[in-house]
C-alpha cells in the first residue's frame, strides 16, 4: 500500500516546540471540527508512521482467530529510541477500506494490540498509540468473539503498564473502540480531531429520534468533543496545532508538529520510574469526571488541586 505525505520526509522529534494551548480558530463549530476529523484526505496512522517512525516492523494476528486490518501494531524507532506502536487505520481506497473494516476494529484487532502492550512492558519500550475510529465493530460476529472482553482487557492492561504511554488522537476517536488505545500518561489531540463516547449522529438519534443536520450539530456541541473543550475538561493534555485548513492540507507539517509534541513529552516521561508512570496514569484517569462548581463554572479537579 502506498503511504505518502506531501513533501515527505522523516519528521524529527526535536521539531519546533508546539504551543500546548494551541487550538482551532474560534469560528469553527464542534460539528465543523468533526467534519475535518472525517476528511477523506486526512493523514492516517500509516502515513504518520511513515513520517515519524523508522524501521517499522509490523506484527500480524492475535494468535487466536485472525489478523485485523483495522489495527496496525508493531515496533520501530522514534528518533534513536525503540518504541512500540499501535494505531487504527481506516484505509483510502474502497478495497482497502473494506479490508480494514473502515477502521472499526474486531476483537482480534484489540487482542493484537494487547500483544504489543505486553511486549512493550516486557522489554521496557515506550508505547505510542494513534486513535482514529468511529468505534469498535458492533456486529454479531464481533460480539460472539468477545468484543467487550477484548476492549476491557486492553483498558486493564494499559492501566497497569509500567512504561511511558502517549496516545495521539489524529482523527475521529469514538467510544470504547478509541479508549482501548487511549489509557495513556499523556493524551495528545490534533486541533481538528474529535474524541467522544458516541458520534453526534448516534447521539442525535437517541436524544431527538432524528439525526437531522440541526440535531447533529446540537449534539456535537453538547458532547464537548472538540480539542479545546476536552483540554478545559482535563480529558486531554495538549492540543497539537494543524496546518491552516486541516492536517490534510499539509500532511508533512502536521506530522512534524505531532512528532515534536510526542518527543517533548516522551523525554519528560522517561525520567520517571516504572512505578511512578503507573501511579500517575491511575491518578490521571481517576480525576477525569471529578469536577467542582466554582463561581458558576465547572472546573476539573486536576486543575484546582
């Protein structure tokens, strides 16, 4: 499969320091950011790996049932440091999208990811994940093969790993299908990505029984799925700037920005002991949703001590 970026070149993790508070232009609504996150030309996991990771060696299969193309997993080098990689891949062409199930992983995909999680912990390799899915496959076959158990196993496994974990939301992060790659010490999110428990269309259909354009836009705003909202709520740790118009307009620049953010946080995390990494991750996720009402506004407990 061809993996190309405009002006392609290996992006150094020592790139220009990105502003941690950077966000999309204020004029963009939540639903507009969702549309950018779904743009068909938006860079996907394999393109970021091509730009950021050297000598990537992909593993296949879950050693139980089959290989799942929706999950890409393997080992490689970020700069000169060996790392473990897991990401979701939607595909470009119709044939590839069907082969990758449009980026919706089956349980065997999550079990393949678990293989890499365990390898990372065993060999003390930092773990980098790339989140880009509307959600896990919800078909009968996936449920029969233990979809919920596979996702729950990934959540438990990531929570107890004693290595640095950096999760990158690069497109549409949806439901437990995304969270199975998202239990990280640091969660980075590109400014035009989205991250939510459900799609705006699904939310609108449940709340208003009709997923009209107006209802979908209302749902997107209410769900707080954009990067600025999630940063304020403490769900993510940094917004990674995108080129004007979205990551698809200048993929090489988008990759450089993401690599710079990953490199900066990785250097900081590598200074912590394994026990500190695990404890910090547990505290981080325990604090999400624990908020106080202060002077009429909600503040996440992490930000006010």
